[in-house]
C-alpha cells in the first residue's frame, strides 16, 4: 500500500510539472484507456460512438449548431440581396419602357418623377440643366457651374445627404433626407446638367452605395431627351 501511495504521488507530481503540449503528446499512448473512461469523456463533453471514433457532446454540438445558423444567415442574406437586385433591375427596365413613351421634355420629367415614386418609393426625381440656354418646362434650373458645385468638378455622381439641395428638388426638398445626383451632358454641345433622385430615408442613398442603377436610368433620360431640340 505504501508503495502504491508513493507511486500515485509521483504521478501527480509529474503531471503537475507537465505543460499542455507534453501531456498532449502522451495522450495517444493511452487512447484505448481514454475511450473506456466514461467519466473522463463525460467531463470533457465527449462520447464514444465506435471503437475508433469519438463524437462531440452537447457543448461541441452547440458550437456546430451556432456555426450552421451563421452560415444559413449569410446564405439567406445573399439570397435576399440577389433577389432585391433582380427586382430593382426589373423595375428599372419597366421604367425605361415607360420613359420611352414620352412625348416631349415636360412629359419625360413628369413620367420620371411619377415612375420613381411608384416603383422605388422615392419622393421624386428631377432633371436639371445649367442656365446657359432655355430650360424645358418642368425641368429644374441650375446656375452656371451648379453641377460642379453639387457633384464636384471631377466626379460623375454624389450619393447621400450632400446631394440634397433646393435647386434640384424645389419645395420637395423638405421631405428629402438623402439623394443621388448623376451628371449629364446632353445634346451635341454636351450641355451640363444632372438627374437627381430624392429619398425620404436617411439611408436611402449613402456615399458607400454603388450608383449603377441610378446611372442607368440617367443615361436613358439623356438619350430620350435628345430626341427633341429645346425651343427658345
């Protein structure tokens, strides 16, 4: 008995001096004993399934379940984003067909405002030109250099609260919290102008958003507007 007691003391002292890596290196030598030690496996939340397989217990399963949920949420978010993009593109194409039916500049501006309200839930959308020549009825008027002042001298667009101004939206500016403003250059002389989209949501348009969709609609507006000359 005394010898056994001394042996136990010696083993405990040895284990106390071991670091984790040393202990880990020794474990494979006792794999069979570990698989048969149910109390040890339970304390580690492990359970044996076959002679050569150790399965995870409740704690590990909970971690795996949490990861599966995260992966599902990511896939779901990607699916929702893809669906939203598809719907937005479909609405933009339908808006294009409606704009192509415009009869003149005023009708084009009216259809653009109405369609963006109904299809995208915006407050309004407007077409603006710098005051270097006559302005079509229903379009907004900007001072000379106004496009560069709003968008920037070298930029093609601005998205976010910086695009909200009375010159682009008139009285509707009171309801608009964010905007997307796209530079235009119409007719052969490339007359400076812009198409502006206003949202009642602060997050409707933000600087980190892509401008592809509103830029597409703007190019459609440009091409349709060039059908007719501006009469003095």
